């Protein structure tokens, strides 16, 4: 699937992506409920982005005993505030991993295996929550502040082509 990637070199650690993500999904600016995050080391200033690789990873889906993480087709059109973005106007159709909350028992198996620490228990709904690419308009990309940095962007992967075949 086209998935969101954060460039560790370009990211300035402003956390706007986390604000956009939580505002879209939770109705308020709550970075602790964002589905991606940037980890800024206060000593070394090294920045590490954490975002879901979707079907290119799928460790959570493999680990789920309830088959609660399902593959859904989605068309993504990242339309950020800045019209100069190179991806602006392009659409990409592929696959995303979604949590089916009606099946999730909050067992935590997926939390243990995620290599990027981007699937967690939702504190209010007590089910797993993760990146779903915002119905095709990823708000992290829209909110990434610096149009010259373009730190948060979409990437394509080979798995997407396999699923489409
Ligand atoms: S917490 Fe939910 S989605 Fe995660 S492995 Fe358990 S049942 Fe599956
Ligand atoms: S939530 Fe984590 S384990 Fe699941 S696909 Fe994304 S990166 Fe992989």
C-alpha cells in the first residue's frame, strides 16, 4: 500500500503531523492519540519517525488471533495545504490495514509485534487503533508544516502491486 513515511533527515520535529492526525480522528489536538509520531532525542537532537508500513509490514495482521485487522482497498489523494507539493493532484489506489473494532478483543498481541510502535489500545474505546490513511487524505501530510521540507510523504511498495494482481 502507499504508506506514510517520515524522513528522518528532513523532519524538524515540529509534531504538526501528530496534531493533524489526532484532530482528524479524535476531534482535538491530542498527540498521544496520533497514529504516527516523531521521536526527538533531547540530548542528540536525532529525530526518528514512526509510521505504519501497512501491507508492506502486516505483522499486526499476522499476529491477530481474531482476524480483526482487515485489508481494504483505498484511493489516496494527499491534498496538502501547499499546492506546490509534487504529489498534489495525484491519486494512488492500493491497500490499507484497518482494525475491525467489532472483532477486536483488545488482547494486545498486535501491540507486542509492531516494529514501529504505532498500534495501541484506544483509551476510550478499549480496542486497537492504527493509521488508516484518513479515508484517502492523510492529514499528517496536509499538516507537515514546511513546504520546502516535505518530511511526511507517501511511499509505494511492491506488496501493493501483488495485492492488486
Ligand atoms: S488487540 Fe485486537 S486487533 Fe490487536 S491482536 Fe488483539 S484482537 Fe487483534
Ligand atoms: S501497525 Fe505496526 S505491525 Fe501493523 S502494519 Fe503498521 S507498522 Fe506493521
